[in-house]
């Protein structure tokens, strides 16, 4: 069997396992083992040695220590009531505008994503805080749930982002540069959502009524309660970008600071226990998926499938943009069957060599790697909200007992249009993504 046939057969078996609800880490381990033994001539001993070496190499990687630390920071933010402070501040500042409470939800999700790094956690946490307020202010179920489902994706786009860290580790790129490159796309995403809300409430004023303007003193007091949270974000981001702390050190400072703020906000033993247990569960899941992905990627490398596919794409005569948009379309389709982390771990070893072998606007290898990482992250973000199985849709719809899944899916469609427009612009103008890196060095 040729390497491509062996690799594609293994990937097909992986997708079959996923259809039957086998956990992604187990499915990757089984598919990787099958590809390895076939490609190596049934060398079972080699498989066992490879698996032990991969597990040690991955779990002893210092760069990955940043993952549980950023997760812990998000857990403290979730259980320490920080999300409510962010939403209250945004609501009191702009909640009196038409559609202002929905806009406040976007702003709060973006701010919470800056200290959380997980879209699912952002959607779940902000949904619990913002959804009752939106419904109490008379917002339609479609606008309320669509806004929160879409805005939850800002959790992985605005740094720190756990999927972006995983991408950096996989391709051996700079976490700090990727975080820096994600800032402008993240801001554009939030602005796009605000524009969508404005258009929707202009067309249907009843869907997002105006609210009562809060007194200036009350609004300033609410804003002041968010200052410690913003300081944590600034310390983490400036620490990484300024060069006086690496990502792991900055994440340690951020986690400790979020813990102290949460304690000051009233978090007690139960909240602390839930934060630590939640961090352990998510970290264990991510590391198991990483080990499965490492075995699968090593097996695919042994089969020579990624190299052969990359060479085939280079020799096919297809334009680089056609290849890029085909890859982005595959990501959108994969979003129907797997989560964001699994998509990145499964596809980057296959797609990354293809992209690096093509010329895009004369970009250097380093710029191309960062630009493709941000493009991948944005499309993965779409997978979290596009029907029929976007995870954020289910999270928000579970919280909104009086809103049907159909209404939630229809509510997210205008935000998806904004996402697609942003992806097209950033695909044809990579300088927008890379501008901040080039300016700040």
C-alpha cells in the first residue's frame, strides 16, 4: 500500500470512530497505532517504544506548562464572579443604547476571553450572567442567544488562547508573536459583531429595545470594579510582548492575580476546589489528546503522506489562494464532527507543509506560519457556532429554556456572515494580521 493510501485509510478509520462517539484521544491513539504498524511492516515493538518516547517528550515540554496556568486563570475568573463585573460595567456604560445590552455582552465576552482563553467557558459563563439580563430587558430570544453564542468564540481569538498555544507548540513558533498577531483580528471580530447588532436592531427595533441610562457615578463605580481584571490582562500581555516574562511566567502571574481577585470578590473554598478540579480535568483531557495526536502525526510522517500530499499540491498547478480556501472549507466541514482542539491537532501536520510550500504575497516563512495560524483559528472559531452541531449553540440553548434551537441557529447567522467577511479580508490582506508584529518587533 502506498503511503497516501495508508494515511487516508487511517484517517477514515479515525472519522468512523468519532462518528461512534469514541473519545478523540482514544480514536487518535487507535488510528495512529494502526497507521504505524502498517507503515513499519508490523513492528509492534517499535510502536511501543515510539509511544513511550512521545509521551515523555510531550509531557516534559516546558512550553506546555502555560496551558494549565491559563486554564486556571480562566477557572478563577469563572468561579470568582469576574464575568458579572465585566457585564455590569459594559451594561451600565452602553446598555441604554438600542441594542446596547447585546453590545455589552459582546464587550464582556471579549474582555472575559482576554483572561479565559476558552470559547466554551466564555459562552457558558457569560451566558449565565448575560442571558437573564437580556431577556429581562425585552430582547428577542433570537438576538440574545445568537449574540452570546457568537460572542463566546472571542474566547479563543483574543489572547491568551489555548488553541493558539497548541498551534505554536505543534509548529514550533513563537507563542508571543501569535498572541500579538491575534489582537487585531480579535478586535475586528468584536467590532464586526457590534455592527451586526446595530444593523439588526435598526431593522427590527423591538428585538433590542433601549434601556435606562445609569447615573454617571454608578457607571464609573461599575467600571472601577473591572480595573483589577484589566490590570491582570495588561500584566500578562505586556509581560509577554515586552520581553520581561515568557508566556509561562506571565501565565503564572496572571493565575495568581486572578485567584487573589476572586478571593477578594467572595470566592471561598468550594469555588477554589471547583477551579482546581476544573483545571485538572481540562488539562488532563488536553494532554491525552496531545499524546494521541503525537502518535498519529508520527505515524503519518512515517507513511510519508503529509510530504506526498504537500508535493502533490505544489505540483498540481492550483493557485495558492485556491489551496488556502479549500483548506478553510475543510475546517468548516470538520467543525460539524469535532471540537476546535481536535481539529488543530489532527489537521495541522497535514495542512501546514502544504501552506509552507506555497507562495502567498511574497511572505517570509515566519510571517506565513503566523498568518496561517490566525486564519486557522478564525475558521475553527466558526466551527463552534455554525449549525447543526456548533458546541456554543448547544451551550447557550441549554441555558435559554424558552428559545428553540432553530431560533438560536437563525440568530447566529448574521454573525457568521461577519465572520466570513473578516476571513476573506484577512486572507487577501495578510498585512493586517502581521502589522502589529512588524510595528512592535
